[in-house]
């Protein structure tokens, strides 16, 4: 089958019989055009596009959205969006995907090997790696105190340093003041199963020379579960946030009870005009809304109470840093205005439910000032929108569309078809049903937002990491033709929309770029509707392949397609600072500006507070929403 697919991906010269065989081999996925007679005179014959996909499955494979799925109004005390009226999803919450849990077989397989990180300029023959002595997996009964001694050694005679990646709730990593540390933890009911704890040892001479060890801890229930002590619940850790004076602030707070019961929360701090209520969908969450009127750090104390023994309590503190309105002033023109003068869009990817975050007010204000294009980071992904057959969650997309309309921002739909964040029911579906499921989903998603979304990432990341087609659930179910079907269905759904193929590592030379251009040529040869290519550019400050970006943009333009930079951020690398980051941002913006077919630049978020690469501070606003040198560099590039 693959040979036939490759054969008909380009115009062919062949007898009519040959073409018919090719079409039959593809189960008549693509239309065929013959010579018009029965002789074999080798007239040119090309494989055309589908004239129609035909009707959708009848009856439908799953229920379409109904009135039961329609979002309902959300009271303003639960968000920062006032005066914009937001909605929330109806009914009980959708359970979050459960991470794959370790099993007894994983534990029985024995300790995991150490992971040694060796800097490029270091020779292990001259410097031994640090290691841990006598470290093994352990078993413990819930309620008992576990103690594990960590003794790092270095055969060169030095004393390594060490740090844990993440402590379990209630755990500690105590310094014994002799070069060793002790991990202490009393697991409870919620910890039963196989747990992991990771510690990294650092070489004394070069702290980038490291050895990481992960131990597995098997926690079992005692014969008498009532023997497990009932401990006081605690407040779920809360990351500090920067907010603006006179903006509404929303804190979603949760108690953690390792004994498995639901904790209740009580507000201790006096916040005039505040509301503190249990969430209507998530019983473990309490929502605090208030408006700060004074500048400076604000500590908010919350009491967490056990529901089994109400005398068991703890106090947690949440901190927000309140800045004055003037602290968020920025010099120069806004990015959206500068971009509009150059006839392009400047956009960002929006954090899901940003209006439920403490800093939702300043987040929304800056985004409205700076951007005229927005993509939903995760809210349109299939696992979010359609988590179960016949169940739909549209509220966050509806709210983003409403916010965009209010602020004259165009919405870039992202993504329709992707290999990740696919619901389990799709992953477990019969392969023969996947075409129908995909088509139904495309129709339902695009139908809902047809009037408001005219730019779509139809297929996201179809190219494998080493080139060729990615072995996604869609590819396994339909082969290469899933792209044809997805784009054709999207075009039938909205003849006026701009349809984009989006991927990463295609702006630089390599197997992915080679696959991209072959894929474009193949799609165009079959007249599959494709309007633009989206380039993801998650790069580092060491990035210097600008000529490759410029060349690959031109190759796309030469194929009569538009160009969108869809996911741009620049992570700090090594000793590089913000000035180097600014240079890379500016160079990429300039490449877009000099290419007439480049229609938009979108960054993946805009504040380091919510970047998925947060540890590398890759965006042009800091966690405190202050502009970094990259912001000015982008301004200058757009203006000059």
C-alpha cells in the first residue's frame, strides 16, 4: 500500500489501467482522471483531489453537541473578567487524565540506573562522576516513618553537593552536617502504591557534572488501616503572583489531606469587600476574590480544617505582590499597532482559563493592548473539547472568543487534528472508525466557531521527529491520506477559512524540512486545500540558523503558500543574557517582515510566569509583567 501511496503523490504518466489500480489501492480516497479512451498512448494523467468526501457517518458515530453541553453563565465572583460576562461548563467536572501509575512489576524490576550528565568540555577520565553509596529501592507501610540516608561520594576525594527534585507532601531532606542528608517521610493513605523520589549529586569542581538517582518507594496499607495516624491537612502550595492595584484578584485555593478526606478552608485575613466561597463544580476548591487597593506584598492567611477531626488544623499563607498601575507603563507604541502598520498580525497563545488566575486582570489588559491575534494554548485540543464520546466542554474557547471580540483580536484556531492530547476513547477506537470520528470532530468544532474563527491549524505536527510521517493514531488509522481528509473536510466546512499545516523544526534544514516540502508538493499535486504553513520556533539564544529560516520561508512562498510564525519563544542558553535573547527575537521578526508571504508572528505566551519553558525565561515579559529587552527589540524591528 505504501508503494502505491508514494506512486500517486505526484503527477504520473501512466495508462488508464495503471491509474485505476492506484485508485482502487487507495480505496478510492482520491479521484482519478484517465485519458478518456481505452488505448495506451501514454497521455499525461494526474491524480486529482477529492471532489467530495461524501456524507458523514449516518447514524453518527457519537452524539453531536446538544443543549446539555451548552456553557452556562459564571458568576463574576469566580473570575477576573468583569464587566465581560463569562460562562462555565455545566454539570460535574471532567476528571483530569490520570498519569500512568507504576506497578508492582516496575518495583520488582529493580533500581533504576543512575543518569550521568557530562559537560561537553569535561573528560571523565580525568574527573570521576559523583555517585551515591548504598542507595536502593525501599518498602514502607503507610503510617510508618521512612528514613533513607543519602551519602554522595566522589572517587577524586571531593565532597559532592546534592539536591532533591521534589519532596512529597510532608517529606523533608535534612542535612546531617557530615556530607550526608536524610530523606524523611511518613506516607499515608493517599500515597499507597509505587512512588519515586529523585536526588541529584553535583561534582565539587563543576556543578554541571551531575549524577541523578531515582529510588522507588513501595507504600502498602497496614493490616489495620485505622492505625494510620490522622494528620492535619495543609494548603496546596501556591506560587506567588504579581497583580495590579484596583484589579480584581481571584485565588483558587485547595486543602490537601493525605488521609484521603476532603478538607475545608476558612479565610483568616481581613480583606474588605472580598468573597470566599466553595467552587460550584470542584468541591475541594474555594475561590477567594478581592480587589487590592494598596501597593506592596500582601500575605493572605487561610486555615485548613480536617473534616474527620475538626480540631486538626493548619494555617497556610498565600502571597501576592501588588504593584501600582504606573508600574506597568511601557514606552513606545504597542506591538499590535506597529505590526498592523507593516500589514501583519502580532499575536500570542492564551493560557487556559487565564481569568481564573490571580493575575488574570493584568494578563488580560496587557494582552489586549499588545496583540491582535490569539491562539488557545490548550482549550481547543480534542481531549479538552471532547473528552468522552458525546461530551463537550466549550466554555474556555467561548470565553476566549468573547474576550477577543471585545478587544478586536482575531482568533487563530489551534489545533484541530493532533497526535497528542487525544482522548482515550479515540486512542482505543477501532482503526476503521477513526476517519469518521475525525470528520465528525472537525465538523462540530468548526461549525461552532465558523463565524468567529477564520484561521485554523488543521493538522498539527504531522511530521516525525526524524522526518517522514509521524506514527500518530490518525496515521495508523488512515495512513498518509488522513491529511487529505482533514484538509478537505475543513475546506468543505468553511470555504473562506485559511487552512494551516503547523509543525516544529521545519524552519531549519534537516529531515523534517525535507519531508515538509515533499508533503506540500504531494498535497498540491492532488489539489488538497492548503493555504499556509505554520512554523513553530521554540529556540534558544544560541540559535544562529537565520539563513536557513529565510531560505525555508522562501521555499514555502515559492509554493504559493502563506507563512505564519505560530509558536515563537527564545530560551536562555548557558551564560547568555537578555540582550542575546533580544537579538534572536529581533532577527526572527526581521526575517518575517522581509518576506511578503509572512502574515503573522505569534509567541507562545508572553509572560515567563506561564511559559512551559519557564525555567529558561523565554518570553519578553518577566513573571512580574515587566518588559524585557526583547520587548524593545521587537518594537524596534517592527518600527524600523
